[in-house]
C-alpha cells in the first residue's frame, strides 16, 4: 500500500460531529488493559489538534526486566475501519498499534532521525480513516512513493504489521464492555528488498528467513537486510 497514493484518493468519511472518540468508560478500560499487559506509565504523548480521532501515544518506560520503550496508540480504535465484507465475521474493524524502541532512543528529540517512529505511528493511526481503508496483519505501508528510507539513520523504508503480544508473548485481545474488539498490531519496519521478497513469495517465507535475534520486535535500525540474502 503506497501511503501517498492512498492519501491522494482519500474520501470524506467523518462522523456526524466530525470526531470518532472512545467513551470515558472505554478509555478507562483501555488504559487499565495496557497497564496490565505492558506496565505502569506516567507519560502520554498527547495530541494537541484532533480533527477526526484523538490519537495519543502511551509511552511505557524501560524496566530492568523489559529494557525497552513500549509505545501504544490510544484512539485509533475508536474508528471502525472499512474491512472487506468477507472478513466482517472476524471483527477486524478496530485496531491499535504497538512499537518497541531501544532504551537509549531519544523520544524528546524532534530530529527526524529520532522522531520518525512516532511520526509513522501517527500516520498509520489515521490512514484507515483518511483513506477509507483498513489495516491488519501482514499489511505493509511505505511512506514515500519513491521508496526512500524513513530517515538518514536507517535504510528501512516500509512498515509491516504483525500480531502484537504482551510481555508474556501472549496475543493481545481486548474486548471492551461496549462490545468493541480491539486488535493490536506490532509495527515492524522492513527494507525495500524484504518487501519485494514478501510480495514475490509470502509473509511466512519472509519471516522464516529471520534469525531469532532480528525477529524480536524492538526496533533495530541497522539490522541485517534479509532481502539481500
């Protein structure tokens, strides 16, 4: 899915009042669920201007046991994505995103080399609404129509979505009391060559190539490019 081509074709699909929001009860349940599965947090990257959904990013800090940042979107799932009719029974309409960053990642920096993971969390969080589409397991999104890298510090250029797990490596599965099922997807950046291999073969065949150390979800901007093997 090319991000810029999708944005050029975006449709006006807003709610009657222009916003899609979790209820207060849903927010309480969501925050409790993230704390239970990822740990306590006191930092949230709050969105200042919210034209359609209110997209915050929860930042769970590193711990001695889990020495990496855990970033989780909060608000994307308030919108029901336009899932194909033949998949409606799988309840894939509501989703949130997860991203793990190394403990030394500078989350306070506005330099693109530091900010691009957060930027693409925000971009993907709004893409289904802005483009009248959906995101799910195995989907890939590249942010540049020329397939340029995300930033100058990496050659990664595409986000692939995998199933997100909690700290016990159990699949996240949240059923809100209002009935919504929230699906969580891990953002896993890949190289252009890996994207091409996936398209020519399959997601399973691509993942089978990875060493155990590189399939770990913590972002490694300099990991081996398995599309060049």
